[in-house]
C-alpha cells in the first residue's frame, strides 16, 4: 500500500510503498476513504508523544470500508462503511466496563500506538467494541472528522460540562477543534462567543453561526476579559480552551461566571499553571475531554443526520495522499491559513 511515513521526529514525511497491514485476531483492516489532518498528528510527528515508535505512519481521523476481518470479530463484516474513535478501547478494563472507553487503560490509537490512516489501509483493534457504522450518504470528510475533533468537542460539552440550551459558551481558539466546539454549541442552542487573534478564523466562526467574535491580538488579558463581559454581561457558563497555551487557558477560566465549567481540549507541550484562587472563589469546575467512546457516537450521528450539525461545513481543503506530507508540516509550523484539511484516499 501507499502511506505517508516519517523515520525521524520532525524529519520530512514521505509517501512510499510499505507492506499491507493484516488484521489482529479481534481487529480489522480498513481501506481508508478519507482521513483528517489534525494538530494531534503534528504533535506526534514533532515527537511530543513518547508512545510512537519509528518509522511511523500518522493519522487517526478516518472513515472507510472494512477490507479484512480477524477471526474473533463477530459484529462486522467485509465491505461495511465505518469510522472509529481515535481512542480504541479494550472493552474489558474497569473504565470500559463503566462506559468510559475514551480513557481505557489499555487503549490503542491509530497514528500513535501503531500505524495510522495517512495510508490506503489501516489496522484497527478490538473492532466489535470500537467500530461505528456510517451511512453511505454521509460525506466522507464529515464522517472522518467525527473520529477526533467533533467527538472530543461533543464529549466535552455534552457529557462533561453538560452545556444547556440558552447558556453562553466561550470558545478560545478557532482552529479545527475550537470551531467544532462552536458548531456543537450552536446545534445545542447555546449563545457562542469566540476569541482568536486571527481575523480570518473569526470570520470563519461568524460564517458558522457564532454570535460574537473577539479579536484578541494586541490586547492584554484584562482587555480581552472586558470585551467578553461587554457581550456577556451576566457571565459565561461554559468555556472551551482549544489551543493548549498558558495564556488562553487562563482566559477561559477567568472569564467564567460563578459555578462555571471549563473544558480543556487543547494539548500542552509543557505543564501550565492554573489560576486556583479564582477556581476556589467561584467554585468553578474544570473538565478534560479525551475523545468519546463508541457507545456515544449514535447521538452525535443523530445530530448530524438531523441537519442540526454539518461537519462538512468546516472543511476548507480536500487533498490527495501525495499532498499530505506538506499539509502535516504546515499545521506543525502553525500555518492556519489552510483551515481544516482532509485527505481523500479511496
């Protein structure tokens, strides 16, 4: 098969021919239709994940059809169109037994623990626990994006912060996962406020239905908080930090009204300092979101199929596999001009 491979962290990824994967006893091999280009892939390529062994194939947001099935798989068959959470659960540990496969202690992750979906074929493990059937009529790019950024945002807002209709949601950082959170917030009936330093990203947020946008470039923390208060005088009930930076994490916490809930989605390369005095004084709650178990996908798919949520609106570029190395390097370099990109393979 053809796959994008890197042999050193930060080294130039290359499209090359590599051996086809074979399914594990409880796994499948998927012929990839479309895969997303996510900032998490860039973190892995740069060496921020100590679970990656070289050489490596990145990619963890995917949709495709089952090409091969292991002998222990009972619920799925060759030819079915499926997607998968980027965290693949074992199905047996205490976390999985409690319905929380997204924090499975024995988890596997395509593109991290083993070769991923920047390839014509990808192996997935524990198929009966993790695969989600995808309707043929759903756009392949939209289906791929459900695997990580939309699932992570949905888990954070619906299951962790329990965002309610009519509440105010602040989204700090309008990249792929931030805009996913904004779209889910709108679909759930929240009033969404978005903050970013990039006017193009803010224009994109407005086009997706965000009620208020704030350009924070050149502003101090107190000035940004004043701008937020001017459009949300009674406060913010839920905030999402989608960048993984000290300053934006502080902002998302400090903007909350008493009893507010903060959802941390952005990944940090260094341990941040948390404004604990404010958290204590306001009785705030902080929630991590690390993907979503396969059992919760039907509700997310229902939201998409109802028309309330259209992940395809987030896609700005569709490229081929040969262009994926450059797209990975661009997102790692912080280039946000290309917007959300998906790779069409099959």
